[in-house]
C-alpha cells in the first residue's frame, strides 16, 4: 500500500512539474510581444557563438536556465532584385518556383518550402503539426515535429557527437515583405515537460 501511495504522489508531482511553467509577458522589440517562461534567460553573445557558431545572430535568443531548451526569434528579408525568381523542391519532390518577394498570401507555398528544408536537415522526421493557423488575427505556418539532426547540420551548430533527436516547434509569418521566424527546440526526451508551455508561448505572439 505504501508503495502505491508513493507512486500516486510521484505521478502527481510529475504532472504538476510538466504543466507548471509560469509565463510572463515579454516585449521582444518594438514590433513583437509574447509570453515566455519565467526561467528563460537571454543568451549572451558568447553563449550564442558557442551554441550556434554557423548562424547569424537573431533578433532574440533565449535558453532555459537549467536545460538544453532554446527559443529564438529571427527575420529574413524576402526581397531580391526585380525579375529574379527562386526555385525549390517541394515535399513531393517537384521543382517549384515562387516570386522573389513574399506576402502573407504566399504562406501555403512557404509551408512547402520550409517543410522540404526540414526534411533535408533531419532524418526520421515525425510531424505533429504541418498547417497554417490563425493566431491573434494573423496567419502562421506551423511546423511541429520530432527528428534526428543530420551530421552536416550538427557540425553547423557545434554538436558533432552522438545522435541528436530533437523536438521543434516552428512558426513563420510574413509582414511588410519580411519573414518572421519563431523557433522552439528541446531534446525530444523533454517533450512531455514542454509541450503545453510551448503551445501557450506560441499562441501569445503579437506582431504589430
């Protein structure tokens, strides 16, 4: 009986731990506000260079103070010289073209582009979400998945040892010809701890 009581208590503590992440409203910059976990801290420039040596610095990068969980926000300019067109291979293996400058109306095409990129950089990908979703009156591409990071991608982020199975929750949108990228990642084994929290985080995003 004592063992049963102890098990039930442990189960209750685990459930509470997995769902007790407190969020606070955070002003990222003049355009973006959202809620972040209270125990997230902003990465220093040195930390970012050590963790993501192959990538340019984003608008903001946060990490959980006691784990390998990170959340980043970045933008990408979509404008290229007039008349230029870009091509990509969609998730069905077909060569596609899109206009050089994207708008909010191009999200369906953007979803195909980013999905093909995810599949190129990861193996054993299992998508949990792959859709366009309206959040606070703005449409976002939502990509939620678990996958194994391929060797070439691991070398870019300074992680060359072992198999890196990762959970990612990515969202993209377009405003004023600029792509906004929101990227949450954690080790796949920590998914149960973060699943509800990351959902609440992503659904709190506001872009002016």
